C-alpha cells in the first residue's frame, strides 16, 4: 500500500489543528468573558453537558462559577445567565443590550434569518409588531379567538368521550386540538382529526421536537459544520422542516388564490394585505419569505409548546388527584355542568388559575430559552460580553429559583395563592421568557390552557393505569423542550357533567 501521498495531508491536518488550538487559546486569553469550566479544542464543553438534560448541567455549573459564566458550544463561546435576578436584569432592565436573537445552527439552517423568531434589527421589529397587533385583534368573521378555542374544546371533549373509558395516549388528540387553533389563527380554518394532511403534519412536528431535544439535536447545534456531512437522526429535522414549509406554501397559495377585498380574517390574509400595501417600499420586510417563515414560527411554536404543557397538566393532575378534585369543585361552583367554560371565568377561579400556572412552572417546557445575543460590546456584572456573543438566559433557573419559589422541586398550586385563597402573581414566573423577545403567543397559549383543561375536567375525572404514587413525573429529556415520559390515561365521565 502506498502511503507516499499522506505526508502533505497529515501536515495540513496538523497545521489546521494547531491553528484552531491557538485561536481558541487566544480567545480565552484576550477576552474578559465570565469564568467557566475548562473546555477542549473543537469539542468545547460538550463532554461536560448532559445532552438529555443540558439545563440541569448548566444549573450545576452555576453553583461553581456563579450566575454569569461561559461555556463553549463546540468552537463557539456562550454566556449563560442563571437565576431570576440575573435573567431579569439582562432581558428586562437592559433589553436594548440583550434583545437580539442569538443564532441556533439548526434553526438558522431552516429559517436563514427570516420570520419572527430568528430575525433581528429592522426585520424583527416590523414582523413582531405586526404579529402582536394581528394576534391581539384576531377575528374570523363573527368568531373571536375564544370562540374558536371553545368550539375546539367541545370537539376535544367528544373525542375523549369516544374512548369509552379505555386507556389511551392523549398526545395525538391534544396536539390536534392545539394545531387546529393555530390553523384558525394563521389560516382561518381547522382540520378534521382524521385528515391525512393534519396527521402527516403532526407526525413531522412531533418527530422534530423529539430530535431537537435529543442528544443528536444538542450535538448538531454544537458541531454543525461536522454533522452537516454525517448521517444520523439530526438530518430528519431538516427533511421534516422542508415538508412542513411545503404544506405552508400550499396553504398560503390557496389564500392568494381566494383573496377578496374584505377585511382580512386571519394572520396570512392580514400579511398578504400588508404586502400589497407596502409593495413600493424598498425597506419593507413584508414579502413571501418572511410570510412563509412567520407562519412556520407561529404554527410550530404554538402547536407543540401548548400541547406539551397540557399533556404535563393531565399527568400532574393524575399524580395529584387532590388537585384535580379541587379544580373540579371550583368548576362546579363557577361554571356548572351545562355551559362551556369562558376565559372570563378564570378571574373567579383562583385555584384553577393557580394550578395551571404551577403546571407551566413545573413542566419548564423551554428550559434553555431561545438564545439571545448582545447588540453591542456590553459590560455586565463586571464582565465584558462582546457584540454578537451568544447569551443563554436559562429559564429553568428562573422557574426553579429557590430564592423565589419555596421547595421548587415540588408541585404545589398553593404557591400561587395568598392566605385568603386569592390568586397571586410571582415575578419569577417566566415560562414565556421576558423583555423585548418575550413569546408573542402568550395570550393565545394562556387562553387555550384554561379553556381546554377546564372543559376536560368539567366532563371527566382523569385516571391513570398506575396508582398515583407510582406515576413517574421526572422528565424523559430536557433539551430544547422538556418531554414527559409516555403515559396512558382513561376518562371517567362525571355524573354532574
């Protein structure tokens, strides 16, 4: 075998590695970054972060390195912010410095910087303001957002009733319900739960959330330049994303084909009207690519996170049957068994409101938050964070901050009640993040959680196949999203319902 040609190749390889090491050491030496754990060239701190629970690894590191520290995601440094006070100071008090969106390689590959979630600067400002206004004013004909959710809640109740007290996994049904609400918001219509387009779409969304929260998903975001050339489950992310975008393109095109001059009835129609209005404006961000990626952002974020929170809610209500009984008692007193729950009922139902808030806190759905970046060289708590540096405001560390939550590892709705049983806010409640990059769909999500969960508990008592003490509520994984362990339940119709 001839090895004569290997000499130059090995020399180039050795030189490349040497330059990478020197560059890495130079960055460590010349910067005033916060301290952090020792990192390896190329790999960074990949071996020190549990890919199934990166939030837990980062919270452990904060005990040694403080509430502001640096980790290396492969060859990229990132500043981690831990605890409510630190995260609030950055995202709220200094929103101008920390308000830009950081780059996640997997998301960047899909969006290329377009859409609401991953854009910055002028584009982000235009799209976010438009989306917030459109969602706030949502109507479809004579129907409001609440009307749509109430209608979908009735469908969901009938689907649960159709299980005839047999065990089933609620994932599919809950995801269908939340997907239909996002379809109503974005496109003005809903799908039947047996529609093949909806089924394929939900399969892709579910698979992507599993992959992006898995070790493969975490590894891709640390070493994208390497994994782009390797086979593996991470490639399913981009295959599914392409198919989801094709589905959205078809829906958008049907809107274009059926456009009228009447008042826009949904997000897509409103966006198309805005495109027409700003056709001659060279600085306008209202174009086809931003429409596609904005609908992509709204649809995926609104579907999976709300569905996942509801699944956590049902699991926790079975684990703690006393909580379920107290909610049902309040439903009986305020709503009764005849009418559909309304969002205004929430003000008269402090315990139910507290229980849903505690589900959101405890489930910790987006533990790492979406990354931010600083817009300029920023002095923060004695350190210098250079412009463009990735910042991870760790939401898990806020929702589980023992300075603001007594016994944060326990599930306790009472933490949201005062001594008179009235609902009380906690400033460390940040499941939707905070500041200028706070989730634009908070109101939509809160309305869905209340109306869906109260409708289900109004009609059914939820039971597990296992005894409550045997139900495992520890996360399956907590990467991009915190996933619960698979479970089944059965629904016992309530006599009063």
